[in-house]
């Protein structure tokens, strides 16, 4: 696997677009705040649905099991 340092930054226009489709009424997404915005949302997400939605886009569908709020928040915090 790749080390987390190799992870690309998110595509912010795509992220903004996705948020606007979910009736996002929070602050605008920027390179500085996207991690904290995402951390704040982690607890409110429907994880089973999110994992099902993302699975088709993964190179290794089995890795969808790694998508969970605890691991994702740890990863986000480690990259500040």
C-alpha cells in the first residue's frame, strides 16, 4: 500500500460540488479547512451507505472495509 504522505489532496471543486448536492450549508471548503470540516461531519455520516456508494470506485473493493470513522479521523489528524 501507499504511505499516507503520498495521498493526493482532494479535488476541492469536486468536493464542493458533492457537498452542495447534500444541502451543505456550512462554510466554504478551502485547502486550509477541508480536514476539519470533514472531521466534523464524520460522526453524522451513514457509514454503511457511504461504504456501499464508494466501493465501486475502489481499486480493491475489499478495502472498503477500511472505511470507518475512527480510522479516517486518525488519518486526517495525522496529516495536519
